[in-house]
C-alpha cells in the first residue's frame, strides 16, 4: 500500500514512517497542507493519515475540501478526545480517527479495518485463483500448501491480487511500492517480480511478462 502521512511533528512522523515501511508500505510525508496538496496532485494513495492541527491550517477543513475531489480513505490523527471533535471529523469525511498518543499496533489495525471496509471485504483474505492470500499474515495458501512471504513480496502480490488479469507497468508497481524519496529504479521491480515469481511457482499462480508493457498475474493451473 502507498500511504500519505500529513503530520508536522517530525519525531512522530519518522516513527510512523519507520513502522509502516517495516510492514512493507510506501509512505510519502507532508509536514504542511500545502505539501499534502502537492502530493495528492502527483500521486494516488491507498490511505491518508491526517493530523488536525498543522502549521498552515486545520486538517479537518482540508479533509472537507478534499472530499469533493478524492475518495481515498482518511484516518484523522488528533489530540482532541472530545466526542464533538471526533464526530466532527467523521462528518467532514474521515473514515476513522485515532486519539494521540496511540499505540502503533492500534493504528495499524485501524488502517487494515478501513481498507477492508473500503474494499468491501469483511476478512483479510483475498481469493486468487485456487489460492487464498492473506496480506495481514503474509501467507498464500492452496490446499495444505502454505507459503510464508516476506514484506516486499506481500505488498507486491497484494498489488497484483487487487488487479487480477490486468497489465501493470513497472512505473505503476514502483508507485505502489516505493515513496518519492526512495532511490530505486525499474530494475528493482524486475528483481522483486523475479523473486515473487519463484516463490509462487507450483500453487497455480504465474506472473507473466508482457513485453514493453509490464506484468500481469495469471491464475490458471501451471
């Protein structure tokens, strides 16, 4: 997943980014609403984590304006614990909120819950051909065969799993897997695709290279 974190507390932002990157997500950071606008104009995000009080304005007003343009799920990060503040954030378009200080595990759980709701899924598992893929546990199962994937493999397979049969360009995969400041090239995508391709051999899944266009996942029997 690719997240946008809008947070002016650099210490908190760095801690959140480290935790989310460790889980295999790409995270872009904006310390102001102006920077957040620039990010939204340049990229698509799976989730936005939005602080309320920012140097150049109120995150809730930004949220209300953004809802006329984007449907990206938003979790509001707030130090305000009053019911009226939380209700106001939800009414202005937030999908959820979490009160500072918070435990990282709770934030991660709320992120997963919001993404499941937006995807119309009640569970973590994604059906992919004859397999069940669980991005939360990082497992891919077919019958009694269980593959345990590494973080980057999990996130890459999740991108393919949410676009079955579609051709995904290297640029698209880079956009979903890495943040702006990551020093990577399209060669990195080739490496990660090659690793994932080897890992899923024998479970009825195949990543096909479409010359000049990119990759797509096939779910037929090998």
